[in-house]
C-alpha cells in the first residue's frame, strides 16, 4: 500500500506504508507487528518529546521529507503517523 508524502523537492513521493511502519518500529526498538494504528507513543511506548524528535528525524531521513514542528505536535498514535504520510 502506498500513500503520498510531500517532500521539499517534489509535490509528492510514493511511500510504502509497510516501510513507514517498519521505520517507526525501528525507532522505538520494537517488532513492527507490535504496532497498531491505536498504539500511543506516550502511553504505550513511554515516548517523551525527545523520543518524538528522534522519530521525526528517522522519518525525515527515511522518506527525504520535512516534518514541520506543528505537524510533530499532532502525532500521538501510529495512526497519526500514517495520516501524516
């Protein structure tokens, strides 16, 4: 499955959502099958603001994109990350 993720160089790029899912799992050191759309970063994974900045860096590098600060503040669940893509 793919979804559009905006990049600085183009209007959009096709992103494999499995790759997105794997990048988030790798960032938190989890098997990707443990993540669901309802997984919350703070409550379920114990993520703090530094962890979320790390997630943003991983996603930006993995997908050659920029996540605006205001976009990061709205990410609370794995589903939010998928919607961001």
